[in-house]
C-alpha cells in the first residue's frame, strides 16, 4: 500500500532532464569535447538524478477502508499496518493519513456519537468532515452518514453566502448598492475606493452594520462614501 499511495512512478527521461537533444557539448579550441552541459551549466555527477517523488494519491486507502465497513476496526488497522514499518518514514506517511479518513477517537454523549479530531477538539459526528468512524460501543468501522465531500461542503458554503447577500443586498451598478442595514431599513449606498481621501466609511461610522467591509459589500478595497434611505416607491421598484 505504501508503494501505491506514497511513491510516484518513475517520471521518465524527458521529465528527469535526460531527453535526447537537450544536452549541449562544449568543445575546446581544437574541436574536442570538454564536457556536456544542460542550460550552460555542467551537470552534477555526485548524486543520481531522482526519477521518483512523494505522492498524495490516497484513493487506494479510501477504497480499502470503504471495503472494510462493518468490520472490527482493530482487525482493519492490523491489516493496514501488517506491512508498514513504523521505522520507515515513507511507510509511516500512510499510517499518518488514516485519521484523515477515520474518526478513531469517539465516544457517546447523550446518545450522540462525538469524535475527536486528529489535532484535538471534540465535535459531534454530524460536524466531522471524515468519511468513516469507529463506533464507540461495537468497535466496528462505520461510514459517517453525515459525510459530505470537501467540494460539496465548499459549494454549500458559497450557496449559503449567496443567499445571505441576496437577503440584505442588491447591486445596481459598479458604484451603487442597496443594503438592508440596522432596524431592517433599506439604504442606497455609493461606493468609492478604499484610501481615496480621508473620509471614513459612512455606513460603518454610523453604526449601521457590524459586518466587515469585504463581506458587507461583497468586494475588497471599497468603502461607502454616501448613503440615503430608500422611499416606498423605490423599494417597490426594486421588489424590496
């Protein structure tokens, strides 16, 4: 498993800098070759050129764990560790990644499974990002029913941020926005570049919002330079 997960395959002559035609021969005054260089520099001969590197292809480990669901974790871990020497840095690399996939340190609190992260900090299993967990009572490897991939969690975060913006802001043009600020009152806000002049942000200075400017205006490097309340007709026009 350490071979598949950790070591990349050999990259070949091209990527290793050994492709034919890329070596330049330097000659002396009589036309005899002195040395072969690459890029005008003499190649180092004291160390062999490396054609392998560390990898982060952890899908084989994930697939193996998926196939072991509902088995005792102690047996699964023993099988993973059977050929992994703790004295080998490369093979220990595989062992270190196990807790990125499996919540091993778990307990039950008020009928709910709690998991401790690899670097500490206890949280409910529903809030844990790992795909598998060890059941605290049975010791079986289980799949986390609340698991969501990183891409899905990131997409949900972006969607939640978009919904939040829509509930409190409308963008009219590059310099004009409508904002629902303190006391749920809608304001027209004119934006200017941060650092232009010495005036403070008129919205934040008036205490109309506690949000950071980049969140409030959904943009970096801007500040509010003018504001005014919207009347009923304007709110109706914009569907507010």
